């Protein structure tokens, strides 16, 4: 599909989606790989997005009664082994600490000191169920100690052979909630509540529509009874798991010994849950909203809402232009948007206006305002919205723009959500037969085997054999079994592969 | 010194300061050790204090132009070695990752998979100069790219043989600022600026007075040209280093290759700084303000400012009492204190009022309000301040208390600072002779060898030999050489040990 206009990003999404993604992450200065295999540096602009995610999600966790705490980075190997499925699920990707000192070797180079080998190796947490479980076992004695509602923001490590910035990295940042409840019903309710928190957050703040549902057995968290997830469709029509919430039953409390005295004086194991969301979400955001000119940020999550670019071709009007910029910035900052003030940056760097403008386009800032000598007299400003074509500008009287800035940001936020929703709906189909299913997932263009149908909504008998078969034939995975929507209850149906219920 | 009153904490500070500290950390539910040697779990109350420190300090970093980013946990061994003094300084306490997979051994137990041994071991960051330096070397090309002003909040690991919660732990949380500048003068200015930020933060938010100064050569950060620190005196009259700021000269930029084109077209190495503050500060806070009944929190850093304890002896008045508590909480929360609302908690747990009250005393909440059936009629509330004796109460008309809450919190904050200042001044002496110095630092009570004089302000010739001698004789260390105070310029003097200048 040839483009009439030149785009800032090469290749385009259409030409090579995975490479387009790498380019966006690079040119928007979100992150870059470091020499340690699979590790990344999150640059200030990318980290600013993550900080906004953290702050907003954290407020939602607090509002649902959770408090933050911090647990150790290291998990003794013996702890990991307590839950058999769990250790098996993570064994292949564990980074292991075996020494606690370096020394100078005979070759003049530093090496791990043989005398400082640990008697028990330490695993760097890939997730913290086991170490937190051991702690909760001490805290929980009676039903009066329940529920325990704790969250942790931290780094985790899962060794990654095929890393991709944000989406799959050896070290990543995340939050992990860990709760203990008195009854199964309460724990199941918590599992669902936190999935809803994720869905709300992703929809209202990141402008990403998702399907919520239950994972099939093969995709379940190792050791969980039930795994719920939210699944987003990004612009290559593939799914990204954007958050998961696990009902762990009594598996981990049995393994860790989280026992309590019930209201009628008996001993019972606690019912636990865990739920997490990670820096992968930054990658999901890029893939959902980015276009061929760069990143496009939903205003609710953008570190900067408005960038003001002074255009100062002549030295004599320079001071006056900068003064107008400063004044506008101050006025805008007095306005509020979302849960804080409008965030404004004046780009005073010693570079041409065009160069600066393109940098901010690539970084995805929602609104750009250029102010030059002519605007001084007219008292007007030209405003560009990132959700519109890059050359589009709307001219406002300065005061009028200040008054409307928050409303314009809201309109961008809505527009991005609607676009994403439309894309997803266009590429999601209800499928009734095996033939239709295979056709939907067979790439139409042999040169781009990664572009296939999208999401299929289909009945399935729940068997692992079918799941393995479609994965082998089509590289298609069952993402989730959608949760019942009270407004549109789903009816029992027949498996499109076997005809079974 | 026998106490007439029974105290909540045994032993008292006077009886056994180190053990008193451990007790406070435990009963105030700040943190607890975990089975991994030297690692701790930071419990929600302790983590709430750390989150407040983070939030407030972070705002000060932003106000001085810094932005946050994130760098990898792992440092390849070859990176660590680039700065010779640096690797030598940290080699003895490095945790080393050598494997990236577990497998089932012949004994049925998991072990690091021999086939998954790393070709180059990875050090878990004890600090990030080297990994960040390697990144900056790519980012910095020209003087236009300078200054680089970045901070990182993260966990670091320094293997600890004699751990103490918060004060010395194998893993701890901290922030590390890393900046690059065009000139030596700018870098030195930054080093000093960030020390001032720390001093202001610790004084105004934690109510801790400190001495600011330069570290002697032996206490300098490995690889630094100059290390500045702020030193607090805690209640055993010893010093705790509460924050450090390092001028690194061109040492690390030479090692990492951070080079830039100057304004006149030459190539020069960047001038770098780094500065950090850690969870050790929570321990410093405990040791500065705690008393024999528990923790005492300066309001500016307390996760909760006011706790309301409903006293409901009779079932019939229960609902009305709870309603009055809820109403008071809502009124208080509308008020502001520091940079946010007044934080209020209603303790509705099914426990006796006395038990609850003592828990909050031990946790150090600034204000406690008990509300019982009699208060319903009178419209009055009895308020206890944590900086007053535990039994002291002041009775307010409810409205009057709401109006004055913020002012009372300010008064507690001031009072705690003045107390700490008085303690420090009482135990700091200007010393002119070697005899006086030895006398000052010789414990007066043989059964409590840890209680000695306090801080000595004395002239010293700067020699390492003297430093080693007083350390060997008295276990006394030179904490810092105070920075010149423009109001009280220090005059040259003669070393009290040698008579040299």
C-alpha cells in the first residue's frame, strides 16, 4: 500500500510491523537495549509514561483497600521448590546468584570468589508468591488478621532468549498484588475485582479496549486454580496480554503454611490471589496508538500534555516571543486535566523549529503550539493535535486556547479510544465453523505471514488437543474465555472443531 | 537511671540502645528480617514512611531539573572493572549471578543448570556508576547534550555480614542521581546543590538536624574526587551518614568514555557527579525521634497524621459513635497539611480501646483522638499528641480541633526538630587538645561502652595516620570536615594531635 506522503518512521506499520515498533521505541526515546542480554534502559520519556501508569494504578489499588510493602529480591531455592508446578513453570528462566564476593584471579581479572560460594543458591524473583507466602504464614494467625491486601512495585527477572523492548525483557518492572482471604468466595471476588481495576485503568487512562476472560489450562499461571486476563489487540491484529489476576485457591497457602483459626475455632488454609501488570504495558500502548510518524500518547498518560515551541528567526523579537511562551505556559499550568495540572514544556533548545516539532511528533505529545513573531501581534496561537494529520493546525485566540485546553485533551483521549475500538471490532469476528476459522487465520499475503485475521470469537470444547492443533497449524493461541457480560449473557454452543458442547 | 513509669518498650534506650532499636522496628511494624541473610521485608507502615520520603524528595529533584529513568539491575563484570578503585571498593560485597536456568538434579532437587552457566558473570548493582556511564557515553556527543540530569529509584545489593534492619541490609532501596556536566565548576556546584537538597529535606521533613561536610580520604566513595555527606546524631550520640553527594571529576567518564565536543570544537571528558539516599534514613528517623514508648513520627513524614479510635463499650451507642468518627474524619480530610490533605484513619478493629491506643503510640502517629459515648453529648474530643507524655490529653470542641489540626501538626514538627537539635548541641563539643579528645570519647560507664561523648569539633592535620590511630584507640571516626558556613567562617587552626596546621 504505497503512501502519498513521506512518513517520519521507516518502515511503516504496513511494511514491517515489528521493525516499525523498534523504531518508535528508539526515536521516541522510550528505551534502548543494554549490553546485558535482554535488559533495557528506560529513558526519561519512557519512564515518565511508566511513572504515570504507576501513580494512577496505585491510587486505584489504595481506593480498593490495598497498601504497598516491599519483599526481598532473593528467593532461596528451597522456597521456590515448595510449590511443585510453580518452580517447574519458572525453572527455565531463573537468574541464579551463587557467590557473594569477587576476587582477583590469577589472570589479573575479577572473578566470583570460590570461597564465597553460597551454601544455598538464591533465585532472583521471577514473581514473589513463595517469598511473600513465607512471610504471610507468620503474619496470619486468626481470621481477625484477614484479609491481607498488599501490593508491591518492584523489578523481576525472567531470563529471556528473544528479548523485545518492553514486551519481553529479562528484567522488567511491575506490580504484584498478593492477598489472603478467609473464604474462597472472597478470594474469587478479589481476583475478579482486580481484573476490573485493570480493565478500567487500561480503558480510561490508556484508551485501550480489551477483552476480559479466563485463560485456558495451558496458559494458566503455574500453581494457580484460575487465571483471568485482559487482552488487547494491537495494530498487527495480534493479542497482547495486558494484565493478569490469579485465583490461587489454597495451593500456595498449603505450600507456605498460611493457616488461620476460623471463626468457629478450626484451623484452615488461607485463600490467596495474586495479580500483576508490567512495563509490557508501555509496549502495548505504543503498538495500539502509534502511527507512521511516531508515538501517539493518550493525554491521560502523557508526561507532557502541551509542548510550546518558540520560533525565533530574528534576534530582536526573541525575548518577546519567549515571554509570550512563558506566559502561556503559566496560564495553561493553572488549568487542570485528569488528576493534576496541565503539564507544559517549553522547548527552548538551540535547534530549528521544524526539527523540534518533529521530535515532539515522534514522542507523541498530545498538543504542540508554535509561537513566532507574528503571533505576538495577533494574540493568536496555532495548535496541532497529535491525533490529527501532522500538518493540520487550528488557530485560537490565546485566551480561548487556555480555556479549552482541557476539553481538547479530553477529545483526543476519546478519539484515540474510539479509533482503537473500531480497529478491534473490524478485526474481530464471530466464527462458527472450522473452515471459516482456518481461513480467518491464514495470512492473505504470503510476503507478510504475520498479518492474519485478528480475534475470533468461537465455541471450543475446552480440550487441550484442539488447542495444540490450532497452535501447530496456525500459530493461533486461545487468549481467553470471555467472562459473562450481564448485559449480553453468552449461550452454550457447540465446539466449532468437534461439534461437542 | 530507673524510670518511675513503666514503658511500652523493653529495654529502654538507656538500658540497651541497639536492642531498643530492634524492638521499635518490630513493634511499630516497620520491617522484619527474612530468611535470606541480610534481607528484610518492609511492612506497610514502614513502607508508607519510605513512600512519603520518596514522593517529597522526588519533587525536590524535579524542581532542580532532574528526571527519573531506569537502568539494568545487572552489571557485566567487565563493566565493573573499568574503574579500578571502584571495583576494588565493592568487590567484597558483590552478589554474583552465574546461571540463568534451574534443572532437576540427580537427588530430585533443583540446582543451577551447569549447561546454563553464563560466559560472563553478572554483578547485581551495588551502585550504578559503571552501567549508567556506559549508557551516557552513547547519549553524550556534544556540549549541547549537557547537562544530563537523571535520577533512579531502585534496589541495590551489597552483601552484608552483620545486617541491621534499615541501617545495614544486603538489599536496600535508594535513589541514585547521576549527572554529567560541561565544566568542573558546574559539576562541583551540582554536588553541593544536591547535598543542600538532602540537608533541607532531612531538616524540614524529617526534623533531623545534620552537619554537612566533606569526607576524609579514607571514607571517600571508591572512585570519587570528593565525597560530601550529611551526618545526623542519633540518641546513642553516634553519627549516621544520612546522604552523600560525590564529585567524580573525570574518573568515571574516562573509564566509560563519556566524551563530548566542546564549544570550541575540541573533545573533552564529561564531569560527573552522583548522589544517593537510602532506606537507611528510615532507621535514622527511628533512632533520632523514637522514645521508650515506641516510634515518634514527624508529621511531615507520617503515613497517617490522625488516628481516630472509637470507644464503644455499649452496643446501643455504637452506631452514633462511629458516625461521629466518620464525620470528624471527613472534616479533617478536607483540611490540608504539608503538600496534601490531612491523612486520617479510623481504627474500627474489633479490639479494646486501650490495646488499639497503645498500638498507635508504638507506631508513632502524631495525633490520637478517642471518641466515646460521652463525647457525643458534649461535642468535644480528647486529643493526645505523640510528642507529649502518653497520658496527656487536651480536650477540644470538635470544630475547634478541626480548625487547629494543621497548626497542631506544625507544632509537633517544630517541637521534634528542637528536641533533636538540643540533644545534638548538648552532645557536641569544640575540643582543643588531644587529652580532652580522648577523655570525651572514653565511655564513663564501663558497662555501657557504647555511650561516649558525642560529636567533637576539632582541628586535624588531614593525615591518615591520626585517623587510623583514633579509630584503633577509641573506635572514633572522622565523619566530615564541615563545609564553610558563610555566616560563621571557620578560621585556620592547629591540629589537636600534632600541633600542625
